[in-house]
């Protein structure tokens, strides 16, 4: 087949765009996804209570989620991220509508959190995951366009950003989902700092956050199980069969793996399902037991590569909007990684956040891959492709 001269420039541009993708970032996410699929398979192939009769059901669904997720990431990559400014209010409104729908009769409770909309066929949607994407893009729009004569965002932009971020955060707290609310807080603080917001605002927000946390605790806005989780974090041995059970069993599983692990599919704690939700929130315990310190370290290094490349993309972006989009994604993934691994090791309270690119879960997988696509989109345009 002969290619006409008119087609060649387009083909060349497409080939150049492919070459200029951050392939190291893609490779790191791909390897993490493969490792995650193996860990999900190990955690679910021996039937715990509530597992479908097919021992490969979770694996099949997870692989389908990954396939769809990579497709979504590819679609976002080819978009000109600068056009997202115009759609930021729409994406934000859509995420808020999803969060409101969760609190309506359409929502369903799974594992104590009213955070899901059940679609049938074993599939559920968690709108709060997509709310992270909407928040990052909205804040980038508000904080990424300083007014005339201003170096960073003005107080009106900051106040508007905080007010708009508070609405989905409150809706998520009503589910209740403390973990995702904390992710929102980390994203807001990180993006404000990167945007050049005055230090007095940052200090004031930290003080306000501390006061709000105290008020939430003092006036009893937390659910009993959430209070029990914090109590168990402070003293896991106080209730080893109750609130401290998850944390204690998680550390036993990780510690039993030793340096090199017991081998994939050979974890006794994993096979016995001593740690609940090992395919989702506690996926790192499977890695610790079966792959040991070496395998867990490889996972952390790969996650570190993802975050490092995200920061490098943010620093090389062609405009402040792109810098803030990439920075917001990094803040989101970094906090979620630290919280998930930390709660597994007992250095953070249990909040129910999945580990990016490894944990089972359709909504989380889709949101993470969209975040990957945003990073790639900013990276491509920083090179004027």
C-alpha cells in the first residue's frame, strides 16, 4: 500500500508522539499492574466467605478493569490537557452529582461505607474515585490562572477553591469515607503550595484543619467504627479480636514473609484469609508475606518511579495549569500510597484506601489510569508535540 505525501506528516507526528511518551512511567505502571493482578489472584483463588464459586472470578474481573483502565488512560493521553480548562466546571459538577446519587436510594453500602452505586452483574461504581480527578482539574483551573499583577492565586481564587473542594469532601464524609476525604485534603494543600499561595494561607489552613479534626472528634461526628480504628492504631493490643484485629493480622502477615517471602501462592496467612479485604485495602500484606522484603521493596521502588516521573513532568510543564494538574495527581497518588502501606505496617490508622495500581477495584483502577493519562498528556505538550 502506497502512502500519499499528505498522509506522511500525520503519520510522522503520531510516531513522534509515541516516541515522546514517558515510557519509563508506562513501564512502571504496567509492571505494578501485573504484580497487582498476581497478588489479587493469590488473595482470591482460595474461596473465602462470599467469594464466587469460580476461583478465577476476581482475577478475570480485575484483568477486565485493567484493560478498560489502560484504554481510558490512552484516551486521556491523546487529549490536549489545556482544553480541560473549559470542561473543568462540567467535570466537577458531574463528580458532585455522582456523590449525591450515592446518598440517594441509588447508593449501596459495602463494608460499612455507603459509597457505591451497584450496576448489577457484580459491578459497582464508586463516584468518590472519579471525584479526585474532578477536584484536580478544577483546582488547576482556579489556581493556574493568576490575575493581572498577581504572582500566585489571589485570595478570591483560594477561597473559591476551598469552598468548591469542601462540597465533595462533605458529601464523601457523609458516606462516611474518611480516607478519601483525607486524600482530598492532601490534594488541596499540595496544589495550593505548588501554585504559590501565600504562606499565611498555608499556615492558616493547617491550623483550621487541626481545629476541624478536633471538633469532629470532640462533638462525635465520627462513626463508632472509625473511632475504634484510631483507638486500635494507638494501641493495637487493646482489642486484638475486635478493632485491632486487622492491624495485628496485617503485621503478622507482612512479618512472616521475612526477607525473600514464602513464594507466590504459598502464603499461609493469605490462604487462610486472616486479613480481611486482602485483594483491596490490604493487598500489600500479600506482597509482604509471599514476596517478602525484596518483593515489597520492588513495589515501593516502582511506585517511587511513578511519583518521581510525575514530579518531573510537573516541573517541565509548559504552563502553570499543566504543572498543577501533574502536581495534583502526584499528591493524590503519594498520599494514598503512604496511607495504604502505612496502615499495613501499623504506622498509620486504617482508613480503607486502596494501593494505587495494585489493589482490586474497578473505580479505583479507572481513576488511577485516567491520572496516568493526565500525566502523559502534560508530558507530551511540554515537548510541543
